[in-house]
C-alpha cells in the first residue's frame, strides 16, 4: 500500500518519468517499476533523491494520519480534543515534522528534548501544551523545568508517574514536594498572569528544516541492528542538533524572543516579519525557500 501511494505521490511531484529519472539518476521504464532506495543503496548511488523523496512521502502520510484521527475524535465527540504524548526529537526516520503535525492536533503532551518547547509554542500559537514531567527530577531541577516551560506556552503538566510523587505512607516525596510548590505558584499570581499574556516578538527566526535534518543524516548515517536514535548513528545529524541547541541557549541567555520558522512558513513569505534569520546547519533548501531568503537579504 505504501509503495503504491508513493508512486502516485511521485506522479504529482514530477512532470514526467523522464524528469524523475533525471533527478534521481535512475532509468525506470514505467511508474509501476519505481522503488525507493535503502540507506546503503542510496549512499553507494551518490544521489540521495530516491531516498529523500521516500522520506518526505512517509512524513506526509504520518501527518495525514494524525489529521484523520483528529477528525474522527471530533466526529465522535465534538467538544473533545485530540492529543498525542511522548513526542520525539525530529529525525530523518521518525516522521516528527512538528510544524506539520502541530497543525493537525488540539492538545500536546510533549517531551522537551531537541528544542521542542520552542518549536511547539510558536508553530501553532494557542495550542494547549502540558509537557511530561517527573521521572527522576527532584528539588530545584524539578521546579526549574516547570518555570522554563511556562516561557514556552505550557499551561499544565502531564506527570509520569504518580508512584514517584508519594512515599509508601502516602505523604509527598521529595519530588512531590518540589512539583507541588512549583504548581502552586504557577496556578496563581505571576504564573497565571504569564499564561494569559502574549509573546513579544524580537524579530529573530531560527530555520527549522526537515530537508536539512534528512540531508545531514544520510551523508554519514548508518542503520544498525539495535534500536538507536538518529543522533547515535550520524555525526552530521548530531552536529545539526548541537548547533540548533547552542543558538537556542544563547538567545535565551540574552533574553531574546525567537521562534523557529519552518520551510513552509518561509516559502509563504513570513520572513517579511523578521529582522534576523539563523541557519544552523541548513544544508538543504527548496528553490522557493532560497528565493525568499535572498529577498529577505535584499531587504
């Protein structure tokens, strides 16, 4: 089913089979014979298009699945909110294109890894967000996470899990005390005022490019037998994440309000609203994206 869908998708992406073969460096004789390449095959081929196109298609199918699920929730419960939880760092294989997925859901219970807090908060302003918290955090560290997330639009917390919040005698554990204190402050006074405030823009954008994520990984990525994330199988992908994280932390320390700007947003002309564009390991741009960045530079 997926291969048939991929071939249909390719017919809409390419004006002809000849154009596809020219771009891919292949010699398919009919649409029905087209197959994507594996990592090993495409790295030997030296032209990553047959692999990259397949990844794009699968990401889009993943996003459409969320949209379909949300529609079913609304059909069965018009007042209900479709949510997902336990979100992962955007990678070349997991389909986590958060700009696209965030448009499809009503409520998100994310992790914060991979600068996700900053992504979700402004990819879809107003999205209800309650990040997962608990795990091994105690004391100041547990409190810090809640206040940090307040700055990224979280209006509550999803707790994992209740067993670590209480002692055997049902009194609050050290973690329970820390989170209780943080939640109490966040639900009143400055916390409540902040939740009902609006973001002041400083005109700073950080490029969010799934094409660059895919491009970074495929240059040196390896498929291993054990279950590993992209960051442990590609040094280039790891470098992309380090640069993105370094920019995020540097801007936070300078009290600069920034937002991630995804490829479709740049293609739609949203750079007109910004004064600075940061490109951390942005090695793959669409033609339209490149034109918009050039127009931004001219301005």
